[in-house]
C-alpha cells in the first residue's frame, strides 16, 4: 500500500511538472513571435535591394551581391561616426545614472524629514514621457532666448547660447541621464531595503566603518540589482530615438545621430528598407557586445572586492 501511494504521488508530481511546461508554452511562443520573427525578417530584408520608391526592387540580391548593403555601410565613414556616437551616448548615460542613482538610493534609504516628498520628486522625471521631457528641456531649459539656463548664466557673465547647438552630445546625455536616474535609483533602493538589518548591526559590532561596510557588505549585496538595472537601461538607451528626434534631429550634422536614428533616416528619409535592415543588424550586434562587456566588468569588480 505504501509503495503504491508513493508511486501515485510521484506520478502526480510528474503530471504537475508537465502541466507547468504546457502553461509556459503560450508565453514562450508569444516571446518568440514578437522578438525572433521580426529579427529574422530584418535579416532577410538586409539581403535585398528593397527601396520604397521602387516597389519592384524587393527581390533578393543574389548570392554574388547579397552582402552589398553591409559592404556599403562598412565602407561609409558616416557609419563609424554613428557607431561612436551610440557607444559614447550609452556608456556615458549608464555611468552617470549609476553614480547618481546609487547616491540617491543611499540617501533615501536613511530616514529623514520629508523623505516621502523627496522620493516622489526624484521619481517624477522617469514618469514623464520622453517626448514631453525633450520638449521641456529644449524650450524651457535650453532655449537661448527664454531658457532658464541662459537666464541664470548671464548673472555669471556668460552670454546667451544654444546648448543643443554648442554642446549637442552633452545636452542629450544630460537629458537622458536626468530621465533615467530614477530608474536606477528605484532598483538599487529596493536592493538596499532587502539588506537584512541584522547584517548591518553585526558589522557595526565588529567595528566596520562606513566605507568598509559599503565596500564589503552593501556592494556585494547589490550585485544582482546593479546588473539588472544596468542591463535594462543599456537596452533602452541603445534604442533611444524620441529625445534625439525632438531636440537635435541627429545634428548638428550627424554629431548626435545614433544607430536607431540612422535606421530611421535610411527607412523613412531615403526609403531604403534593405540598408535600414542592415543597420538594424549592426545595432543588435552592438547591443550584445556592450551588454556582455558591462556584465563582465561588473563580475570582475565584484570578484576583486571579495575579501580573501
């Protein structure tokens, strides 16, 4: 009797596991459809000469010239400028938001009068639509005639200037950093609040100072939260388009043109779907390279900080 009941329980457990696999199948199928199918279609279009101004040019380039779109991109100096802009924009925003996000998370993790109000004010930039944030910065803060930046700088003897024209890339970095600092702050604040108070008290009893506690207790505990925040933010910053479109339209020249905006120009200004798809493949490759590098740097830093 006992053996038969054990067999029945084991059968029920197996059936439950199989049911869980079936229940996750629709979600997995949906994820494949919305991510991998468009990627495969983009790969196909990158080997075509399809231009929307020439509807009959949708055919495959052929084995002899199938790499023509990629060859033209790699031999164009504009591509390397756009690639450099994308890397600089992504790394700068991620580093700045990590530093300030961690600082604000440490601040909000301590009790002080008005903490709830401060938390609400710090979160508000992330809740704003990217286009609205771009309009706010362009017309209210950075406008040379009526912007607050030019108004206050004149008290220090600085003449009025258009920051988006004089410093286009730093201006875009500032706007994106302002909007994404709350995102990093929230994730790291959640990590800090999950740190057991008993661990902190034990470290204080053992005589650990603030910097030592931060290096050997807080940072190792935040490792997974930091990786999650930087991973998600990197993905979103690499696909940034709206703020660049509203503020600088990729200019002056191509000084603020990143890969997503270059894809937009190829697809909807030059109507070259084939070359735009090839740019999209390069964007996916770049995203994977940057994400892997970020994760390796984080893992190496965390391993180096573990005491022997």
